[in-house]
């Protein structure tokens, strides 16, 4: 069975979302890798992070809303959409509700906190500094409702993770 036309890939920072979403989109015909974080990066002046008060939360919500609108537009045009971002807790359920027309799937990458921290140290960009910690994000992921397909990809290659998603595409809709 093919994967859903719209698939949300989420998890903590350094879980492997970007790499996985790109590899998955490359295996699909007529596909889009929608990087939700690009909507944050487009703000040139006045950008606030989620931990920076009401403005940070408002910008995060706007980012999610813009990404869902873009996913819907691409899906309306016949593309398979792999929407990747850190979308957790009620925000994930909200994104699923907004995209319900396409019966979206969800993949939650869920490696242990120590793996997240090591991956963050091994990459060019740093996500876990200041108020952010791998342990805190792992707890946020753990508190997210158990919808979709949850994968501990700590010991899997990107290709193995994509294979697991494609082999069990219907499980991405579990709990939705």
C-alpha cells in the first residue's frame, strides 16, 4: 500500500527528520519535501523563538499554519507531501485535523535523548543550547499523543527507516 499523500514527519531536534524526509520524498513519484522550519527562517527582522514569550508562540503557530496551507496546496496539485518539522503534542493533532481531507499519516522519530544529544554535537548546527536540552525535547516527544508510526531510529540507517515507513504505510495513520 502506498504512503498517504500527506505525511507529517516529526520528532525532536536531531532526530533525523530532515534527512529522512528528503530520502522519503526522493522515493515517491511527484513529491515535495516541505520543510516547516523554512517559514521561521523567512522572518528577517523580529524573529522570536518559541521560548521567547507570547510572540515566540504566535510565530510558531503561524509557521505551522503556513506549512499546513502549503501542504494542502501541493496536495491539491497532485503532489505527495512529506511535511517535516518539530510538531508535537496538541500542535501535531491540530495539523492532522487541518489536513484531514488527505487522511494524513504521521511518523514520529523517537530516538533516546542521549542519541539526540550526540547527533546534535556531531552536526554543523546546534539545537540544544540555552534553554533547550535533548532530555527536555525527548520528554516533549514522549508526552505527544501516540498517533501514527513511532520509530526509534537510533540504530537504523536512513534507508532502513524509509523502508520501514514504506513497508508499513498504513500504520502511519494509526490512532488518527
